């Protein structure tokens, strides 16, 4: 037992006073002369003993009354030694990720957790609470009640380690407080093993909310592909968790117009693919949907097919340019091909790709014109000539990077190795080709470049990339090489051309770093915005002379089709979708450990905390004891003769 005001215990010394008074007030029996009869003597002795007993009992009861009153003033209580004299400091992490849409036994997991927090949290208690999108520091329930009731689901979920560390940051540094971190989540499995930092001075409680079923249908991804008839097909991958699903309806919309519908059956814990045929050269603001009441955020995916912009290519030749014209055709490219003598330098500033096709000597004027061109995001494809001017080549490369060419060597070499992981070939080949007819060269320029795309049998580079330059190390004319007859030349040069302008994909994933080029020339103060019915944002952007490079990461936050516009002028449309990782309803199997304790509900945890931190005040009992002893005194005085 402990006391809130132990100084009142000194008043117990005052109990000596009634004892002393009682001892001095013991009255002697008065002597009465009477007949000396033995019976009367016995009565006198018995009366004297009864009177003394009554007085001692009365004294004892009065002492107990005074002691009970004194102890009541000290306000005694029973509590754990760990909480005595300490304030509590609580931080709650409430997971509002999309997986918390799953239905629990009492409704959606997030909504139920919000209700329990608001109903069980004391009105006067000050805590810190944060979600994946909001933070409330040192507030009472009334300060965040409305915000919590209107809390929306978020696609951006904090890793559990990061959430724990953020909770630690919201706590004070005082060692005189009871620190507690509460994490409320479904604890969807993200990594192989669930781990949290440990802190002996902080109590950690995990409220593991579990849905009644894990079944979930989702549109996993979309991509374009051509079939055997060269028709443009939209491939739709549907995923299914926990139970078989039959005849799931899939609908395709262009804006608000339904243009196609199909059905698909998906076995449990697997994926199925269905497809829609799309019209060529048609602008589509598409949306693919299915019906699934369990979790709704992944029932739709958006995609956009814009009218393609043609890529501007300038070819500078001192040899035949027939292979360039065959690859960079008019349907996708605007090709300007000229000799070094007839080159219009103004064409370079408007181009996306400049091809230097076996020019023996590169003039300083061309190098000077290409330097601002690459600074503005342009790309160069360099093909050396046989017996080229090495000094001009080295001056050219030194203006852009240190990976230049060395003296030409006459030696036959085969091109044997393809770097399939290089961004130039990513997605170009269906499989890794290792057995093909190797093209060869009769002479080449050695180099110390590292970023190799195609290499000879001795691993030395045939094609490499250094900053903005794709550089061949050998001439590819028919006298020196048969590379033009190789199946590698088309995907290589075509992809270089396509990547010189990063067209927007049909969709992008929110939360990932996305970058694409918009073929538009803005003024000095021009700014592009991403606009939808829900958001209006200005993304990170870099303006060049012929394009603007857009980079998005944390924004936008809502899935949908966005208008990319300059003021009120719509340039094109871009689609953003939520990550499909939240659709996989796999959860950690958590049990109480030395580092944290696991509970099934917020109410259960709050009841447990209330019991652990409860203080049983005993002063009322001592008041009751004082009244009981007072009643005993009255009874003693009245009935004890």
C-alpha cells in the first residue's frame, strides 16, 4: 500500500494523547461501609473488572476511529511500482492502407478500428496518433475525432519498421514517463520475416486485425500486345485469392462509354488473362473494371493511348543512308538525312536523335552544336568511319565524356554477346538468344568504355553508351562488316530512336518513380500540370527546347486519368494506377514475444492497459472503517453494562 500524502501519517503520534488521558482518568472505586458479607465483596470485585474492560474497549475503538480518519487523509492506494509518479506517453499508428478495406467480424477493419479508438480512449488523455497520410501530435480525442471519422484509404503504406521509428520520433526523451507504442494494422505480409526494433524502455503493442475471409478479385495489370494477325490487343491479367471464381465479368470503357465486355474464370491463388481488341491509331482514355465487393480499390485499372508524336531524327552521312531510311520510317519518325557539307545546323536543335553515320572528320562546329543539344536531353548515335580522323573523334568524345576511341586496329572479330539487361534491350527480346549467326567486323577502334551493350568474343565493346551517346566501335558498311544484314541492327537502331523520346506508357504506378517526355516546347515561364477531378498538381519537370521531361513519385495520390496541360491547353492524357501489391491478402502470423505483445482488438488492448495502469484508492474504505468503529463505540456505551 502506498500513500499520496504520507506526511499525514505523523498525525498518528497524536493517538498517544487519548491513551494518556484515559490512564489518568481511571476513577477509583469509593469505599462504602457495609456489612462484611462475602457475597457483596464478590459483586464489588466483578463490577470493578467489568468497568475496566468497557473502558479499555472504548479506548481501543476510539483509537481505531482516529487512526482510520488519519489514514484516510493520507489517501492510500494500491498500484504497480512501475507507474507510481510517472505520466503515460502513448503513440498510436493506425494503418489506413487499402488492404484495411477487408471485412472483419464487425465491418471493414479500418472503420471498426476507428470506432474502437474513439470509444475507448479517455476524453482527457493526450496522445500522438499518425496514419500513412496524417499526423496528430500531443492531442486529445476531440482534436482529431472528425479527421479520424473522415479518414480515407491510402495507397502509400509505411513499412512497419518505418512506422515504429516514426512513433519513436513522436515520443519525448524523458525517462520519467511510461512510453507505449500501439500499432493497429492487418499486418499484411510484405517481407519474408516480420521484425521490429526493440527498446527496453518502450512497451509495444500490436493490434492484429484479421478479416473473416481472404478472398479478393483484382485486375492485376494491363499491357499491349499484337496477336498473330498483327491486331493490337489489350491484355488484362486478373488475380484471385483464396477461392475459385467463375464467370467474372470484365468491362472495358473509353471515357464513360462501354466498348467491350467479356467474362473470365480464375482458380484460387492464381491468375488468368483475357484480352480486348483495340482500334489502331485511336485515342483511348480507357478503364477496365470488374465487380468484387470485398476490396474495391483494385476493381479498376486505367490506361491511356495517346495519338503518337513522331520522333525527329537527323542523320549526318558520308556513306549510304539506305539502312537508316528503312528503319526510321515516316509512320513513326521525321527523318532529315543530309551530308556533312549540306547539314543545316538549325535542324539539330529541333531533333531528338542525331546519327553521325561514318563521318571521317567531325568538324569543331558540329561538336559545338551538339553540346547544347545533349544538354537539352538529345541523344547521339555515333558510327565511326574506316580510317577516320582519330584526333577529331577524340575531341568529339572529350566534349561529352572520357570514354572515347583509340587507334583503329585491323582484326576480324565476331559480335557474340548481347547485354539483355541493358535498358536498350529491355522488353525487346522474348527470350535470351545465344545461338545465332554472329555478325563480324574486319577492323575496329578499341575503347575503355564500361557501359557495354554489344560486345565481341573477347568482351571488348562493339556498341556502348556513354552519357547521351550510343557509340559503335567499328564501321558497319558492307566492306567492313555484315552487321547491316544481321537481325540485330533493326531492334538496336529502332530502340535507340524510340528511347530518344520517352513516350508515355499506357499507365504508371502510384508511389514509384516514373519519367516520360512530352513533345512540347514551353515558354520561359511555362509549367505543365496534371489535372483530374480529384487532384490538380504540378509535377517535377525539366524543360528542353523540344520536349519537357516529367518525373512523378509521391504524387499523384489518386488513381485515374489525368490531363497533362499547359494552363488550359490539354497536351495529352496520362493514366495512374495503384500498386497491385495490396491486393495479395497474405498476413503475418504474429505471436507475443519479448519485444511486443499481440492483441486481437483495440478494445481488448485498452481494457488491458486500463487494468495494468489502474490505481485502487483506499481512502473511502478507511472512512467506512471509521464509521463502523464509531457505531461499535455507540453499541459498547449503550449495551455493555
